[in-house]
């Protein structure tokens, strides 16, 4: 059975394949030498979070550095990549403790 690679929320402090995949997509999208390092570790206060916060700012989303549903819609709008459709055979993601997140997800991403 296949699972979604990305959990619903991917906050700073998480690690694993979803983080590594996000970092690789960020590096590919920047099209220049990136400050983001593809190491699979979403370090608190690190460059991956800086990118996520900047993305959130460009789309008037609260800059909580959490790669959650609204941020994924913004990422899709900028890149055309729907991370909700990415599947994996394994489960190699360690999720940091989830901050108190409010809001709803009204987008169409991840719908087959």
C-alpha cells in the first residue's frame, strides 16, 4: 500500500524523505546556487524555513515556517508541483511536534 510522502503538516524540526524532497524541489526552483542544503533535516531557524516563510509572505499566508496545506497551494501556484500527489512505499518521515495550527484547507490539491 502506498502512502503520501508528505504529511498534512511539515513543521521545522521534522526530518526524512519528505524534507529531503522539499529541499531538492526548492534548490531546483531557485535556479541558482542555493542556501538550502539537501540533507533531509528541517532545522529550526534554517534556510529551508527561510524559503517557506518567504513563500508564505509572497502569498499573504501567516509566516509560521510550516509547510502545511495553505503553503502547499502557494508552492503549487509557483511551481506547478502538487506535493500531495507524491506517494511512497515506505514511511520514513519524522514529524516534529505540531504547533497549534488553525485554518482549513479548501484547495483542490491531492485529489486524484
